[in-house]
């Protein structure tokens, strides 16, 4: 299980990363949907985590560029 932390973002509610499996897990603010992005390097995770606008970074650099798994509801 990936631990997510609440973040300040207009579109993301929380996010977490597992460096061993290289999986980013996010929860969308709008519908509480959980998504996982696979094969995401630690460098990209660090850039996302440190970006001023996490939602903008996510949309520009991650969404549609990595394998994605969607969950209809939270998996915590």
C-alpha cells in the first residue's frame, strides 16, 4: 500500500510514491478517484513533489505519459 499525503492543489487531493515499485498514486479532488502511474522515476517524483503547482506539473508531465491504473474509489 502506498501512503499518500494531503497536498495543496486545485485538482489533486493527495499523492504518494513507492520508490521500489516506481509507482505514483494520486487521489483526484473532483471525484475522489485513485490513479496509479507506473514506471515513474524518482527524479520525476521529486520534481512533482517540489513543484509550485503540483496539478499543472501532473497534467503536463505525467498524465497520458505513463501507464495508468484507475480505481473507482479510494483504496485506503
